C-alpha cells in the first residue's frame, strides 16, 4: 500500500506541475510577438483537439467500440455555437453550453441504432451516419451555409488570444476531471467489463446495449463541447468538421498516445499536431510529407509500443524502478 | 414434496432444419443438486443457453419461479436469480480477480449508473467480494489479473462470479473440464460444500461419471433429441436404455 500512495503522490505532483506550466505557457509565448501569438492559437487548438480525442477514447479505449463517425458530434457542437451566435444572437457562453446538449441528442439518436450492431458493423454504421450528417450540413445552404460553412462567429470582447486559451484550458481541465471521475466510477467499471467480455457481461446482469448507448451519448457530448470551442477559436464552422477524416484524428491520437489511459489520447493528439505544425514551420512544402510522417509514426507505435506513448513511458518507469 | 424452481415444458429447438430438441419436459426441485449427462452433441449446453435466455426456443415454456421466462434477455433472467458458469472459462481477463467479483456485486445491487463515487469506495462490497473469494479459495490472488490465473483457478473464479450474483438457481457447465484429477475432486468438494452452505439449487453438466454419480441427487440423461431418462443415480446407472444409448456395457 505504501508504494501505491507514494506513486499516486508523484502522480499528483507531476499533474499539478503540468497544469501550472499550461497556465503560464501563454504568458511566456506573449514575449515572442506574432510568432508567440500564433503558438498561443496552436496551443488552444491542441487543448480543444485533446478534449475531442479524450471524448472518443471513452468509447474506443474504455468501451472497446470503434467509431468512425465521432466527428459528427464534434461538428454538431461547432454548428450549434455557429448558428446560435450568428443567427439567433445568443451569447457565446449559452451557445457553448448548448453544444454538448445538441451533440448528446444527436448521439442518442445515432447511437440508438448503432449499438444494435457489433464490432465492424457498428463501426461501419457510425461511419454511415457520420457521412449522412456531413452531407446534410454540406448541402443545406439555407440553414448551414452548405460548403461555405458559417463565417464570422462573433467573439466576446474579453477573449484576447491568451484569455481564450485560459478559458479553453479551464474547460478542458474540468472535462478531464469529470471524465476521470466517470472512468473510475461503477459506471466506468461497467463499461470496461463490457469491453472485456460482452457475452459474460450479459450473464452477470448488465444490459449491455443500454450502457454502450449511455457511454456513446456521454462521449458525443464531450465531442460537441470540443467542436463548439473550435468554432469559436476559428470563428467559423465548416462541413469538414463532420467529415470522416476528422473522425480519424482522435482514433490516431488514441493509438499514438495510448488508449488504455485517460491522458493518452490527449498526449497523442498534442504530439501529432505539434509534428504537423513543426513540419510546416521548417518549410511550407514539407506539409506534403505529413502523410508519410504520420504513417511512419503510426507504424512505429503499432509495432513497438502497442499501448502508445503512455504505455511506453510506464514501461520505462518500471525498468528504472527495478 | 419440494416445489419446482424451474420447469421446462415441451421445449423444442432446431438450427437450420436440424432438430436439437423436441418436446423436452422436466422440472428441477427447489434445493436439489442434479446433473445433466448425455453424449457429445446431445445439446446439453444448448439446453443451458435456452434456459438462460441466450437462445430462444421454437416452442415450449420455461417456468422459473412461477414465471415464463421465454423471450427474456439473459441480463433480465440473471436478475430473477439464475446464474451460470461456463464450460469454456468466461471471465473478464484484463481485470483483476477482485474487479471481476466487484462488478458482479455492483450489477446485482444495480449500481452500474453511479458515477460520482469510485467503484472501489464501498467497504461493504469489498467485504462481500472477499467472502466470495475466500469461499472459492482465491482471496490471496485477489489483485492478480484474472487472465493470468491457472486454468483451474479461472474456472473457480467463473463459479465465484456466478455466486456473487447470489443466485437461487446455479447452472454449471462442466465445472471441472480441463482440470487435473486432484483439482477435479477439490472443485467437486467445493461445489458440494457451497451447495450445502448457500442453499442454492444447482444443475451441472458433466462427463465424468464418477463425479456425476458421486454427488448428484438426481441425474437427467439427454439423448436422441429428448430426455431419455431421469432419476436418482442408482436408477440411472441401472437403466437399460441409458446403458445402451450412452453409458456402455461396463457400468
């Protein structure tokens, strides 16, 4: 037991250090003028995408359900903020609060059908629903602006780049702790139990579909919040937010970061965005290499660190201890 | 006379035109410890699948504690008080032994929706889990990943998971399959002890005739798509039809 408390203490200390560093980061970046401001914007995007990746991992890593349509809920959240602020003049905070709700409702409808299927069939159906929603948004010019998207989302005056960064960071941390609470609760254990052995889960009395659906809705709600935040960061919403390629990003992030830990997908997402921007900064034409770099990174992870960066880190820690 | 806890009435089931059962009827008395035997392919496991709701019969009724449970989902049947342990070990391999039992207790108490407290925060559930682990002899391995247990211990855990449901009727599908001879008798003793102590009705499927005739009060023989015979072990081992069909000459 002593060992456990000491390791959880180091966990808390390193966690608090990271949080403090994240809060101080924009203050430091502000010293670097325009480049600094750009990196504040990038860091804000990283935080938002980290939340999106973690939301997917509730169903992917903890629930064992592969969804190729998670971006649909992300996009619904983004369009909720865009439409409510732009067309209904609702204040940003209220619009952002509505984003997880509309995303959750969408997830409830989509999920109700999807959880009836298993494995690959489930994945394909999520893909189909995701693309269906994408096409609706893409073509419904009078409501969603079609392929133009919705531009010029108003920005509350208080949100300087630094303030908006802090705002997103606080929201992210709240979500992080809520998700942490969820995965370590009885509900979280039920979800893991279903992942481990769905058949047996039924025979201990778990209504498998119901808990898969609930988990799907919760994950959708967090994705919707992340989408709403991204709409505000970019000040636009576009159909691409719902596209299946957007759904792939949190999957890759979870693979790279490690899908059996809470923070893994967030770390994976941040690393991938950093790599991409880093390539861009070396030379704009290097972006064309991105697919190759990404492919190589995934290959290395799958072959040599199947439990992702977090798993790798844990293994190294174990080696040093023994 | 004891009242039946389970009655199967005119049960029929076929797969793609292959008749597995036709008009099987029997009833299991409250508190009995009984066995189901039959040659390979006689449909013993299928019978358990039908009783527990994993399969839906083509025809017939399954009355559990006075209620027809045909068409109910397995998780609802479990909640009525029927548990089962599996022929091929069926546990949650990447969870610890302790977690396997605790999630079962949480589910029995219908606490799966609790999100504000950690799953391991209840001392009461922890105590219950350890009582169960003691009773199946796995308390010392509580914090081991269950997938890393030896085969025999995994089967015991499977039984432990079933017990954590506090069932009124427990179906055991070849509880000692794949075990060494020593382990077998240990487990058989364990089952008998649990049956005596916990006042559960138990029905088990088994191939080992020494075990079947050693501990069961009643034996049912499945053969030729139907129930060939049922009765106390001494009657069954003397039954001509059963000997011809299944047991062979030397019994």
